[in-house]
């Protein structure tokens, strides 16, 4: 026998669950996209790496990778917005597209993470090669300015560090005591990228977890909408 009270209770429960899932989806996807975008902008404008992007001959994998991160972050935010609209409109089509886009981005993120860690040494070696090429042309005015900007950004000096600090005017100005501990630029490149990749890896893992929950909630919400419409 059909009871109106039971139907009302089920609709209320479904509506409450739907609202909770909406909030979780909106927050998780917007945060994930914001985090990826923030990492890209951090690498682009951080004092230790921003000068790399201002070099005319810059064609490194790192350069390309950072702009891919920025684009991916912006795309994730748009996909999150699509999910929010789908939830608010209770549109199964939009939620289905949201799940599909989210799955594709998740797969690309995993592939990019594997590629990034597999090619970490390649990126570092490309920057070292670029630095060495610039270092060897330091007698030219353009290369000299590039070398100065590079060394200032990484707070390093030449290929030997402390020894060159005493006579190279392209190195950051240091006191006598500080100059004894200044790093060589090849060593500084290793140090900067190893420290930043650890941060990126930790954030990436958190984003992957958020995206998994986002896909789960989108499917649960889609099923709830379908059941709710069948009951009406």
C-alpha cells in the first residue's frame, strides 16, 4: 500500500543527500582546480624560477610543463563549475559529462605524474645544459645578462660556487663569510627541483583523492536524481 508520508520522507531524504553531495562536489573540484592552477602560477612566478621564463632562448621541458599545469588547473575549475551547474539543475546529462571530463582529467593527471617523475632528470639536465651554454658565452652582453638573472634567481655562482664568487661580477653580492658557502649553479638546480617536486607530488596525491571522491559523488547524485524522477 502506498503511503504519502513515506513518499514525503524519501523525497526529503533524497533532497538533503543531494544538497550535501552538491556542496562536497563543488568544493572538491573547485579546490582541486585551484590547487593545480596555484602550483603552475607558483612555479611561473616564484623568485627562484620566474627568470627562466624571461629568457629568449627558453625551450625547456620545464617551461612547457608549467604552462600545461596552468592550463590544466583552469580546465579543472571549469569542469568543477559544470558539475555545480549539473547538480543545481539536477541534470543527468551535465553530471554525466562532468564525470566523463573528470575521469579524463584524472587519467591525464596520472599519466602526467608518471611522465614527470620519469623525466625529472631530463628536465634538470636540460636546464643544466642551458646554463652551461650560457656560461660559456658569458663574454657576450646578452648571455652575460641572462647568466646574471639565472644566478640571482637561484642564488648560486658559476660551476664551482665559492671559488668564482670572488671574481665573477654576475654572481649575487655576498659578504666574505656568505661567499664561502654559496652553491654552484648545477647543484642549485638539483636542489630547487628536488624540493619543489616533493611539494608538487604531495599536492598531486591530495588532488587525486579529491577527484576520486568527486567522481563517486557525481555518480551517486546522478542515480539519486534518476530514482527521484522515477518516484514522481
